[in-house]
C-alpha cells in the first residue's frame, strides 16, 4: 500500500467478498499445482494472502506490505503463523531477501498506488525461475463517477491544491500495456479486463455504501489531509450527495460497476537454453 495514506483494516474489510473475488479470478489463471515459494506483494490485512496459503498448502507464503497497521491485522488473522509477514515499500523490496527464487508472485489491487510500477516488473520477473508466474491485478475505474466526482469535489475545496495533488495517482496500464511489457521480459502473457457489477448493501442498512467503499481506499489520501472536522465535512457532504445521485438505490441494492485489469505472465526459458 502507499506510504502516503494511512489504512484502516476494519474499514477495508467491509465488502470483503467483493474485494477478494478479483484475486480468485486472477490466481485461477496461474496454472501450477505445487509452488515452493509464493509471494503476495501488497498483502494488506491478510485474507487474500491466507487464501493463497489455502490454495497452495505446501508452499512457503510471504506477504509484503508497507502499512504496519495492515500487517498487524494480518498477523492477528494468521493465528497459525502460516505466512511470513514483511514490512516494505514495494519500490524498495528486494526479491533476493527471500533467499530463493519465487515460483509465484501475486500483486492484487496495489500497483495503482506505486509510482513507476512498470519498472518494478523487470526485477520481479528476473527473480522468478524458469516457469515461474507473475500475476497482477489493478483497478481500471479511475474515470468512473466515484473517482471523477472525488477529483471535482477536491478542485472546489478550500484546500484544493493539496487535495488534487494527493489524488493525482500513478497511472495504471491497459491490458495491452502489461501484455507487451511482460512479453518483452520473456514471458508468455494472458491479459484481460473485467467489469464487476457489485450489488452493495442489498439490505438497505447503509445510506451511502459507495461512500463506505471508497472511504477505505481511494478517499484515504483526502481524509489524511482533512483532519479538521469542519474541513472534512465541507468535502464529504457534497461528495456524498453526488455519489448518491450517481449510484442510486435499486430494488436489489446499490449497483456499483467496477472495472479491473489483469495480467498473468509465465516466465519461459530463452530459446537454446539447456
């Protein structure tokens, strides 16, 4: 996770089923039955990493994240000590620290927070043994109303300069971007996109479930800046009103389309290699 925002594991755990589904769809395309070492980069508060441990019960599992709060929650969740939890900014994490070549590297819903993340893929792919897998997933919804309205509200706020800078996130690639880049690194690549239609709060218990969703993720940089209650309210109130209009309640709940971009790469031995 980014070093520029604080993270609330409890808030992030809401909508856990919706947040975990992309990881399941991602690793379903990693076709290996018996990896020895699996690494989750940007492991957050741990449920996704523990899912990898269940999928590959004989593997050594390592979870890496920059947020100590998230890692503390992950360690509490990991009652049997199944995972090695490591605190590190992904831009500084060294695959050599593992002591062996990973068979699978997974990074899900993380690279959108990491400037220049394409450049990191070189070292990660290089660290894999022949036949190793790199699987990544990033949100592709930055033009959705949830994010567009956030930026527009920031531009009208009295602290617009700080807020717009905080919301200037690193760009994520299209499927073709990751396919071409990873293929250049000597991988066989499958890349695709999916738009999930999440049905939030079907029971009608949350006045604004999309606001609850983004409060745990995209809105964190704004909340870190607006610590004064009045300043925060002057942002959140108009933003929440616009969200409610953009994502109205239906008889089945609040419909929240969410586009995600996926790429799974398998490192292949160079031609002529023994």
